C-alpha cells in the first residue's frame, strides 16, 4: 500500500486518510506523524475518538490530549485556539467517521485561528472542509513479510508504530495542565 509522501503536508494543512471498511489508517497516521515529527517544534499529538460518542466532547478530547484547560466564561474551542495559535503542531485525529460534523467544525475553527497548525485525520469519509486533501487508503489486511523496496520519500508501513495512547512528542516536561497565556 503506498503511503503519502512527505511533501503531502507541505501545501495543504489538513490531510484526511480515508478507508472504506477494513483499517490501516491509524497506523499510517502514526507513521506520517513519526516521519514529520522534526518539522513540528511543539509536537505531534494523537487524539483518539473511537470511544467517544458525544460530538460535543470532540473539543474536550483535543484539550485533554494537549493538557489545555478552558478559561472561565470562554468556550473551550477558543481556549484551544489561544493555546495552539503560536505553536507549530501536528494533530493526528483518529476515527472521525462517527463524529464527522463535529470534527469538521473543530478543524475549520482551529485552522482559521492557528496559522502553524496542521491536521491529519483518519475516517471512512472526508471532512469536506476547504483545503482538505482526501487520501484514499486501501484497507490493511496483513503486512507482507518481504515488502518491496520503497522510495526514500515513502513511509514504510512495516516500521513499528509509536505508542498510540501517548503523544508522539511532548515538548514540555510533564506537569499540571497547561493553560493558554492571556
């Protein structure tokens, strides 16, 4: 299965890896994040949505991963934008399909406010937002023990994926949740 080459995120700020049935997009998103990690000084962060059923909680899921707390009297989405605006971050938002409208709303709002933010979403359908690149992915059935040689710019699907429940890169030492500066 061909992986998106590194330049895929050089122009567009949102890339959606779509698959109909099957799977493989989570692993591919992790591979993309690992390959692009050096380009994001403030980190590559994975937001898993598979267990989430309430679309109103999508911003909270992102805030929890980033350690952002809302400010009193301010919508959480605004607090997220305040936190992300000065930062160079890649968000990997996994399993958007059952929350597609909420994910699209979040992506539109954050991309409009945060000039250095890039998103990679995984879903069974595109977010359908301006500037999005929809990258169809063939379902992953099994890894070939002897994969064919790949071009240097391709991401090797056979490399071990980073831990899925942790940020791929945490820019600051652990501590209390970060609140955006005033």
